[in-house]
C-alpha cells in the first residue's frame, strides 16, 4: 500500500475515532475526575527545585514533573495547559492533598508503606528512582558521610529525610544534630550562612538546589545514598478511576520510549503496520474506546510533551543526571510499562 493511501486511511481512522470517542472513563468513579472536569483544571501540588519544577522568567512552570501535569491535562481534557501548579512545602503538601486542595502531588513524593496504609495515599508509577544524599560545605573537608560525626545537619520537615538521617547516624554509631526546617529558601539559606554544616534531601533535589546556591563550588555532594526514594505521583486513596488515569498517562510515556516513538516521529508511527502501535496511537480506536479515553490521547501526549526519555533529557540531563535506574528496562533500567492491550 502506498504511503499516501496509508496516510489517507490513517486520517480517516482518526476522524472516525474522534467521532466515536466515548467520554465515559472507568466505572469505579471516586469523584476526582468529575470534580476536575467541572472545575476545568487539574490542581497539582509541586515544589520549587530546578529541573523538576520551577517557574521560568515569565512565571511559567517548567520541569520534569510539570510535563507529567501537562500529560495529565491531555489525558483528561484532550488539551495541554489545563493544570494549575501550586508550590507547597514538603510538610504541607500531603495534608493539603488529603484535604482536597490538590488532585495530585507531582512533587517528588516517595512511596512508603506508612503513607499508603496509615496516611491514606495511593501512588502512581515511580517516575524517578532516587536516593537520599547529603550536601556538605566543602570547608569541612569531608569526603564521605561517615566523617560527619558531630555535624549539624539541616533536614526538611515532613520529608522521609527526617527518619533516614536519624537511622543513618544510629546505624553508624555517630552523633549529629538535626535542624528541621520547613521552608525551602530557609533550608538553602541555612547551608549558605553556615547555620548547618550540611543539608540532606533526595539527591535529585540537592543537585537542583546546587543551581540555587550562590557559590555552588563551595559545596560537595557526598557519595552515599542513604535510602531508596522512589518518587511517584501521589493521590488521595480511594479513587481507582483517577489512579488508573495517572498510571496509564505515565505508562504511555514509558511505552512510547520503548517503541522509539518520539514527539518528532510520532506522525510517522501513525503509518505503522504494528497493531499494538495502531491501538496505542488511536489509529485503531478500539482500545481507547473500550476504556473511555479519546482515541488520540497517547498520540497527543507524545506529540506535545514527548516520551519519558525526551522529558528526562529536556529537564534532567542538563543537570548532569545520567539515566541509570531511570532508563527503560530494555536499556537495563527499571522503567517498565505494562502492555497496552
Ligand atoms: N522524597 C521525600 C522528599 C520530598 C521532597 O522534599 N521533594 C523535593 C523535590 S524532589 C522538594 O519538594 N523540595 C522542596 C522544594 O522543591 O521546594 C519525601 O517524599 O518526603
């Protein structure tokens, strides 16, 4: 079949799919989707770490997690930009989510059993595999965390870092003095002023914070990773429908990378003869119709924000992050999408 005929078929397929598009989403509603649709915007809680989420010079939010908010906007509204990002401190954001102030946190929240069972949150797929690090003042002359005996260490309140740093020192038999700080600017200022010898946070966060410090060369990121910090979208427990929308929005970006589908070549893939790709991109609308998504939802996400690797390269590669665990499984990483069928 010629390309022209194929393309004609593709366009007709998409038009028919759009006409047939079901608007209902999975039946086990928990209310979040209805509330979002009525409001016309998804409310997302974020932080202020460059690379992950930060307003640009025009006040427009940019970053790795921001792009997942945009992808969700496309999944829900079939268009980009229907998202309201609000900065909330690590201490405030989980209670705010529980209180309904946010529909979702895209803010580097670690999946933990306590948050799942005792605090009432559910998590989407891990989008960034991280570990807690320590950023120390170079003048201390330390090269490993074990040399920090007796140090004063800043930790952000409400984070997993509070328990991790205490566990680390208890295990190593050394002493430290924690200084618990809620506000992110104050947290950074404490390190700059010498009020603390070091700060501890997710290492991704510390690398981002290096951008915010006046003299980044005065600090050293110590080699230890104190913990496992799988960072994932967090929602209030009890809404399966919303959780599945979040899950499959993330999976779409991972699956696209596995197939080599990018924002630049997704239109070429509309001509693919692979039935799985036809279903994924909505050329064959049967799958999307069956689950109540617009046929072109995944196509639009990839066209607009790109696949996982593109999102990563746009925001995190410039900070010097290598993919490591955050590569797709076919490249030896941990990112793996369940099948789209
Ligand atoms: N992963 C930890 C820490 C979460 C956290 O503090 N995340 C960073 C971003 S990855 C953050 O919000 N930093 C403060 C900010 O950006 O304002 C947790 O779940 O408790």
